[in-house]
C-alpha cells in the first residue's frame, strides 16, 4: 500500500494535534506556571465523563485542542 500525502486527513489532523501539543509544552515561550495550569486543565477535563464533556460542548478527542487553543504557536 502506498501512502499519499493528504490521503488520510484524520491521521494528518491527529499528527498535527500531537505536534502542536508537544511544541506548546516544550516551548520556552510560556512560563512554567502557565504550562502547568494548562496541563492541569487537560487532566481535569480528561477525568470528566463523556456526558459532562458533551454538556460543555467538548469532544474527548478535542480536549487538548480546546485547552491549548490560545497557546498554539504552529
């Protein structure tokens, strides 16, 4: 099977989210206290049930994007 760039948008989107996440966490652009606060928020949302997340308008797979929406440097 040949992989063609752009042929699998879901995999590309997931890869981009992971790259953004690690770039944001490892970036020296934000103070450690800010990074820790964002990580804590991700953990807080991950601990919620799918029903609780739904009431907040967040899908489980979008938690990282939701929390880091203002911090993406990519």
